[in-house]
């Protein structure tokens, strides 16, 4: 049985179309002998009825990889457990493999007790019919995903949204054992991790027949394991002790699965700052602790949370920063904030986005509208460079790509291609620059990475001598045509500044090039190591330890100064002369210009998304007056909250108004200066 | 730390609960999983269940509203003469089918399993918390 999957046919077609230009660039600029890899799109944070979602595993996978075309998919679901059997297909129209045929009268809200029988439920709550996640992962969800992967010929495998001891939630997975090259696989290591380290998993049965022991190699808390459950539990799940348990969980992953697991905190601003007596958010010191304990496992966070179609675009007022910022969490959206502080240390700390799909709120799962979530791939899309050596895509290639940091995330298909490169420019002349531009454009066109020993791309570092020039290139594509917004009304945010643009036809307005200095890792013993970033909530200001004040927008590119090429490509070039200090550079872009009321400040930074409620949307009154037409015409927008004579901007319509993309950084390390220690 | 407060914290930490997307955090409390049962339009009354944990300051839940019900009745604990439901610092609060509780009255649409509707909770000190009412079962 083959569990690795063929790349799509796009590469072949484009190679033929651009063959001549590619040959010129290849011979002149780059040996191009390494595997450049290919960007693939996926999602690793989503839910079914096995936790608190609305639909089955099958329906979620079908929507994700068929309807929305994801190249890879990692099923998550909360730790803990539940009473519902998410492996039962919703109805007879939902594709399901022969291993899990549709059962008339049953569906994903049918309980385990009423489907498999309570006698097959294991663990300490079996008598209630409550199945812990470790069991559903091991025995039901993973085998179904393996069959789905085989049917879809895509890497479809399983992870977890852990309910985190001492904090709120994290995305994690252990891929070891999953989708092997031949034969049947298993998700046993991930199931064990869930049993051992998830706060909501209160089982002490040691995984029934598994008889797991949660001792951590080299761990600092092994003496506190519960005698029966052989895990840290009870008071060790909350506050400061809970955080220490979670560090042990990261240490366990690093010791056992250093290249076949990940640990990525999710929507980490949502529950506010860290609470030493509860289970709230993450401060910068906790992220530093994770990265220190598991440098190849804990390598980033969810910069763009899911639930983007929910009220106020995901976060409530209790979140740090008081909400999301153009869909990004405060730690990412705030220029010079937590993410920049971590990058300023030179850490390998990358950002991703996800759907966090649960339901479509007040609408059914097949409605195009939503007051809660978008499907995986429908709005939030993480593009990850996967290197397969010409072989089919595997879970390992996906996770290797995530760990590499060569990834960018996008809302609403604002862009769908990006090549972002920094090169040494010693001796470079105009001809060299033009050839390099052609090579970078070619990489974007082919949706590939960029391999050249004189250059670095996202997640890499360019080592230079002090005083050398660095030339920065970016080629990106603003795809032509409509995105997946079901709404064709004029973008209400842009109407405020006189721009009439259909909501489903966004245009990239500008790209910011951002940089910040790298000053080295901060020791856990340093007074600079810890600090909260509440973002003004309750009047509390950010600790300077959670900021990087050197971060700034160095240049902004738009139609005025980028080179546009056919097919929607934009080419950006910037020469940074005489670079003397180690630093990082990153990109962000939006369809919203600077100084749009309720959306961006004068410098183009995203404002908190609750402000979009101030924007009134006036729907088509004629169409909405006819109930039949209203049912067919989603532009009636009757699901928006009423405000005065119109309705206020919110939920899924708000999400599609201001779209952003974020790249991950490229580091520039100056010899004799600060070492970028997080990137080898 | 006073020993009594420490004991409360330890007890709270031992309580198992599922945390999901339906958690709503303010600076002083966390509202978990407001939910009701799937029922047809026209249902006269149904319970609105939720839990409030990690309460860091005394407060009172005074009112609630959702577009899928004509009104939400706030029923205080027996013997509590103050308006609303009391929240006590350090003590988790469960609103279920008995005792202090919330009830939906005049349900105006069919509540399908898995759907979620706006729910505003009004507290005396914390103000309004925007939450979601999910049509579900216990987690």
C-alpha cells in the first residue's frame, strides 16, 4: 500500500510554458541542483463531533481536500474526549470509505454507546459512554483517516488540539507511525501524548491495554507522576504547575520524536495573558520555554487564528489586545510585538494560520454563509514548502516544511504564490539583478522554493560580511478572478475611502517590508526573559520584554513601485546597502490601504477588528424584500446584526473585507555580529 | 496565600472539564460552553446551561439575551434576594436544570444540532460578555 501522494499537475504545465526563461535564469544565476520543493496548502486545526464540532470526519475531509482543494490535511479535535462517534457519515451523500459505510439512522452525533456499544469504550469513564481522545484517535479516527488518505491520494492524517495544562490550547501531532510507505500504520505515539499531557484527559487507566507510562526522558517532574495513572495530573494541570507539565510534554516530544512531531500554540491571545492560578493564555516566557525545551518541535504559533467568520472575527474583548487585528492575533499583528521579540532573539519561531472549523454558526454545514467558521482552505490558508525529492508528498515532508519556516499564510486568496529571497550582492550589477529577478519570478510561477548558495529564503539565514549589500526580492501573485467569498457587494470597508471593489474580487493594495534587529537569545535567568503583553486590556500595557522596538516597516510597495507582470505577478526588489547588524526581514500585505477608517492606521497597521462594527452595510433592499429572492441571494446579508437603517459589518462578511498575508522571516547574520542561533 | 484560597484553587484544578471553542474569557472569569438541546420552533421553554470558572472577583449575572428566544429568565438561588445570580470569587458556578439557572422562553426557530447563535450575558461588574449559544449536548 502506498501512502505518499503525487504532486498536482500544475508544475508540469508551467514548466513547459516558462521553459525558456527558466533555462536562462538557471544557467546564469543558480545551479538549481537542490530540491527546491513545492508550496503545498493545508490545515492542522479543525473539529468534528468527536470533540465539539458539527460534522463527521468524512464530511470535514471531503470539504477540505475536495471542495477547497487542500494538498494536505491534519485532523485535530480537542484533547479530553466525548460521547459522540465522529466516524459515522452524516448521510448517504457523504463519501465514506468501505471501512466505514453509512449506517441509516445513525450519524456523527450518535453516541459511541449507541453505535459501537458501551462495552468497547475504555478508560475510567467507560461506564458513561465517554471515550477519551486517546482511544478514538488510536482505534477509530486514525484508521478512518488512513482509508480517506488512500481514497483521496493525499496526506490526510491526525493531530490534536490539546487542552493545555496551565494555558488554553495548542496544535500538536506525532506523525511517527502514520501513513507508512507500506502496510497499515498507527497513531499510537500521538494517542499516548494525549493521554500523558492533555489537561482535559483525566483518565488514569494508563490507556487501558496500552499501559502507558508518562515518564519523560531527562524530565524535571517525573517524581510527581500519579501512582496509578503514571502521569502528571490534578493540581499539575493548572497555572504555573500546569505550565511546567506542558514543558515536560514538549520535552517528551523532543526526546522521542524530534523530527516527526510539532507543538504549536493555537489562538494564544484568546484567553488573555497567562494566569498563574488558572488556564489562560501564553506569555512570551512560556513560548521561550517551549522553544528551549523542544527547539525542533516547538517552532512557532498560530499567528492567524481560526473562527474568522465569528463575531468580531474570532476573539472577544478578553483577548490580549482586545481582539484580532486584520485577522491576526495581537502577538503577530502588533508591529514590534511578541512575534518580533522572538525573532529579535534569532529564534526559529514561525507563524501559520488555520480554520479552527467547528460549524457554520446559525447556518447548516452546506450553507455558503457562516456566522462562526470557514472550512479548512476556504479562507485561512497556510502555504508550506514541502521537499519530496520528486517523490509524492508525505506527512513527513509536510512537517519538515513547517519546521523549516519556509511558509506563509493568507486570508481569502489575497495572494497564492510567493517567492521571497535575500541575496548577497557583492559585485552584483544590473544584469545580475535582472537575472536574479527572473529566477525569483520563475520560482513563484512554478510555486517552488528558491535554491541558490548566495541567497536565503523564508526560515533560512543569509550569512554576510559586515558592510556587504543585500538585495531583497519578492515575487508574488494576486490571483485574477474571484475568491471564495459568496458575496459580490462592494467591499464596505473600501467604500469608506471611495474604492468600489466587489467583496469577492480583492486586489492586493500594497506589501510592507518589515525588519528588526537580532540581538541574541535571552537567558531564562535574565530579568528580560518574562513579561506579559495584554495590549492595553484593562489599561495594562505590554512589558518591554515582550517587544522588539527596533522593528519597523522599511519599505512599502504598491502599483507605484512594484513591477507587474502578466498573470497578476508583482515583482519587488530592494537593495539594502552596507548591512552592518544581524537582522530579520519579513513581509505582510493587504487589500486595505493605510488610513482606512476602522481598518488601518496612518502607517498601514491593522486596527483591532471590533472597530469594523462601526461600518454599516446596506444590503440590496429590493432583492431582500422578496423572500424567495432573499433565499437565493446571499447578498441580502440578513445574518448581519441590525444597526440603524442598515446592518453592521461583522461575521463572515467582515472577514472578507480586510485580507492580509504574512510571510515568515529571512534572517541576515553578519559575521562577527549577533549569531542567529535558532537557524542552523 | 491564605490557606482557604489555596484550597479552593486546588479543588478547582481537580475538576475535569472539556475546554473547547465555546469558552469566553474576560479578565475576571471564564464562561464555558453555553448550550441547549435541539428543539423545534415554538418550544415554550428550554434550559440554557453553562459553567463559569476561574472567577477572580465577586459579581452577579443579571440578564442574558439571544435572538432565538423571546427572553431568557435568570433564576437566582433559593434565598438569594438580590437580582441575578451570584458569582463568588474562587468558586466555580454551574448553571444547569436546577438551582440558580437560566431558561430560554419563546424559542422562535428550530434549533438544529451543531448550530450556534449569539448570546449576550450581562454582569453587574464585568459588563456584557458576547458568547455563543450552541445547540449541543454536554461535553
